[in-house]
């Protein structure tokens, strides 16, 4: 009696049928049709997928830039050309009548002088170039121009023959190319804020730096296996240099310049294929007055932002110290431990592999913890390594005399290479990430111009201090003491840096 009528009970079974026009729908309701894909949304979906793919390619292109430019630092500044330059310079000065110890010190001082001048040029031109690039809205032409200069200067390093006759021209060419490569890097860094937001910035920065270090590893292995010869005229494989190069004229080692040039020219292609400028292009002519006005605004803005000012001051010190460690590591191994180019190359491979792995890990730590803790940790590691290096020679460690022929200094210096590479790579990537957190994305090149200025404004300080300390003490080891002081001062200034940055309004 209380059950529903039979028609009611059957109604759910008939609910699956489609409504019939004019029968089940009110007259004002349009007839229903069977569901089908909405084609109007397909172009939008394809467009969204296209934008996503373009974004991923743009990120990869940006990271590949690090891959292209890294060998200039790995092969040139640190592990192949710099030790070769030091050896050639020492032999030339010894032939001119200098005591061997003084010849070593003069060779190190000459290299320090070149690095000092290059650092000053970068320091004073980076903010102006940044203001010009941001005012025009175009960054890619600047990167292209600097890349051409880098490739030409690197290729011409072949001219440094063992007799040292082209010593000064080779020094000038190397650091001219170095200035161009650093300038291109500064402009490229300004593209980072347009790639992502939030914690992903740190991961992208760390991954790009890690990819660059893998490029350093690969290029260094190529040099050691095929080209760079030791005192016996053979490569790491025990064979003469490839391509019929003359080991007596050190043509295998001198090929480092052309290798850097070819590597850069090849791997920069994906960068220009996948990366485009972000933001509007200025229609008005960019005049010196406009550039200086923008630069003045940026400098006044820094004075109003304590966290940014403290960060720029800290990075000015610890990045200068890091550059000195990189620049003089290979020279130190040559002059203090008596290593050959092959040994220094193996040292470089260990350091570059550690840098690739630990820089990538540093990017993950940056994503999770933020860049400031990563920077502090790396500075402490580099202080410890610097203390160890200064206290070590072929015959002693922390003043304790070692047994004759002890391999302990070699083992410890290999360990130092791994720590320098890993901590240095993570330090740079985290610093780049922290700069993004302080930068206005619409004026990023100007911000990274200041970042370059902070890294180079005192670029003369570490090389000059090393050269002065080396000259006064007559000791290559004592010359590295100023590096420890610079790391410590940088750590002290980090106390006033906001770990989350203070993005410009």
C-alpha cells in the first residue's frame, strides 16, 4: 500500500534515454544533442601545449648557455691555459736571470695583474651595459656580440709558444675574451626572472650551473685524452697529441684556445635557436642620458634597500675570493706541488664532476630552504679549504714535516679540488637565485649589472692582495691568505640579508 506506483518504479530505467524534442522539453528549450568533443577548445589547447613546449625549450636554451661558456673558465682560467701560461712565464723569467722562486712569484703576479685589469673593466662596464640593454628591451644582440668576441680571442690563444715571445699579447687576448664571456653571462643571467617564479628559480639556476660543469668535465676529458701533453710529450692515453700536433712545440696544450672557441660556437647554437627576448622593445633611441638616468635610479634604489645593499656587499667579497681560488688553483698546483698539466687536468675533472653533482644538489636545497643557507654553508666550506691549502706544501702540512716523497699533499689537494668545485658551483648558483629575489623583473639586466659590479668591483682586490702578499713574502702559499679574509667578511655581511629577498615593487 505504501509502495510507489509501478510507473514510478520503472521510471529510473527509462531515464537513460535521450530527451525527445517537443515531448520531454519545454518549447523554449533548444533540443539536446548527444555529447561530442568541443572543437572550439582544441586550438586553445594546442596553443597552451605549444606555449608549454616553448617555455621548456626556452629554459633548456638558457641552461645550455652555461654549457657553452663553461670551458672558458674550466680549460682557460683554471686547469689548462693558466698553468701552461705560468710554466711558460716562469721559464722565460728564469732565462732572463731570475731565481726560480722569484720567477714563480713574478709569473703569478703577472697573471694576477691581467685578472685585476679584466675585473675592473667588468666592474665598471656591467651596470652601464645592463642599463642600455634594459632601456632598449633587447638582450640577445648583446649576447651575440660578446659571444663573437669570446670565440675570436679564445682561438687566438694558440699563439702562446713555449719560448714566451707572445706572453703579454696572449695574456691580453685571454682576458679580453674573459671580459666578453663574463659580459655575455651577465646579460644572460638577466633572463632568469622571465623563466619561472618562486622556488623554481633556484632549481633552474642550480641545474643550469650543473649542466655547465658537465660541459667543463667533458671538454677537460677531451683535452687530457687527446691533446694536452705532459713533460714526456704524451697525453693521458700515453700517446702523442692527436691530429699530428707537435708535442715539442706544445701544440697539444696550445690547442686549448681553439677547443674553447669551437665548443662555444657549437653549443651556443641551441641558445639562440630557443631563447628570445622577453618584454617590449624600446621604440625611442637609447641615449647616454637615458642610460645614465636609469642607472642613477637603480643606484638610489639600492641605498633604500638594506637587504639588497648587504647582499651586494657580501657577494662582492666572497665571489671575489672564489674567483681568486679558481684562478690560482692550477697555478698553485704547478708552482707549489710541481704538478704537470696532466695532473692538474685530473684534478680539474674531479673538481668539475663534484661541481656538477653538488651544484645540482645545491639547486634542490635552494628550492627547499632558500638560497641564503646554501651560500653560508658554501662559504664555510671554502674557508676550511683555503686554510688547508695555505698550510700545505710538498714537504709539510700545518708545520709538520712529511716523509720524503709523501703523497698526502697530492691526495689532500685532489680533495680540495672536489670541495672547491662543489661549493663554488653551488655558491654561484645560489647567489644568482638570491639576486632574482631582489630584482625587478622589468629591469633585470640592470639588477644583474649591479650583481656583476658587486662581483667585480673589488675584483682587483683579491688578485692585487695575492700579488702583493706573494711579492712581500716571497711565498706562493702566503699569497693566498687574503682569500680567507674575504670569505669571512662576506659571511659577516650576510647577517643583514633577508633570506627571501625584497623584490622591487
